[in-house]
C-alpha cells in the first residue's frame, strides 16, 4: 500500500474517532487531540486520546474503542496495552 494512502486512511479514521468521541470528551479535549492530527503527529494524537480517557476516567463507547483499535493497528502500536488502560 502506498504510504500516502495509508496516511489518508489514518487521517480518515481519526476524523471518525473525533466525531464519535464528541459526546464523551469536552471541546478542549477534542481540540487537544485535533491539534496533533492537524500536524500529522498521529501517534501523539492517539496517545493523548488514551491519556484523556484514562486520566479523566471516561468510558469509551464501543465505536470509539473500535476506532482506537483500528488506528493502533494501522500505526503498529500495541493495541492491547492501550485498550487495557481504558476505564470500563
């Protein structure tokens, strides 16, 4: 797969994640994640999303968890380690 196509898919998945998370995260939390996405820092964006959910003890919906799983897999990040940190 071409690298640019992979980045397009990751960015598209992040946009879906941001839309799904809007009911769970504050506007400022979403903006913090979006800042990293906007500059192509996808790893930091994903880790920031995890940190917000974990530190604020927020429950991620099934849709958010699935998108996080998809993103982590696409970026070769240990999915199980990150999802294990999310509150149930």
